C-alpha cells in the first residue's frame, strides 16, 4: 500500500512500450464501487475471490506490465500463476509508508492503529511477496524513475 506500484508500473510500461494494467482498477470498474466499499459491504473473503479472478484474467489477457493489490499474493493459486512471470516486489519500511500515505487514507485493512496494522500486514505477507518475486526493490528515499530503472535492471529488461 502506497509503495508506488501504479506510478512505477506505468513508467516501466512506457519505457518498455507495452500496456499497463492494475487489477484493483479492474475490480472497481467491474463492481462499480471502491475496494473499501466492497470490503465493508461484502467482506474480505468476497473481495479476495474477486481479486483472484481479476488476477487470473489479467495474466491471461494482458501481455504488458501488471500491478496487483497488496493482498493478491495471499492466494496460493495466484502465487502459482505468478511463478511463470517476472515479478518485482517493491518494498518500503513503515516510516516511508507514513511519509507517503500518512496511513490515513481509505485503506480498509488499516482502519485502526494504522502503523501497527501496516507492520502486522507486512510481517504476515513479506515472505509471500519474496516467494513470488524474482527481485526485491526498495523504494525508500527513491524517486519513481529510480525505482522503475532499478526494476528494469534487476529483471534484465530492455527498454523499447
């Protein structure tokens, strides 16, 4: 959350001359409501089912850069699908998260005590991110352009 995946993803797609897609955007467009509203109205399990389907469809249909929501990797089937792709995990520490987002925006999983919740989410998910990632790129103190270049370099991708 707030790591810059949308901005960095768009930069990478532009540099590679391919399209960019975000599965959270796919879900909100399909559902006609925000992720936060889906969580509140239907619950996290319902959202995760939508997310799993959105990721599967996007991986099948989209040949360019794809950004996934932070919880997509919780699903074992999704992790298995990602194994065939070049995945970069953009990481940041809690201080950077606070600086970037204030941890006070509409994040349904961070509604109470956002710093603690962010740390707990990261402790629970970090091993899953690193499991599917071919590279881990820290975004702390870096511009989006620097992060995009680091991802391209680490994944040995040539720009268009």
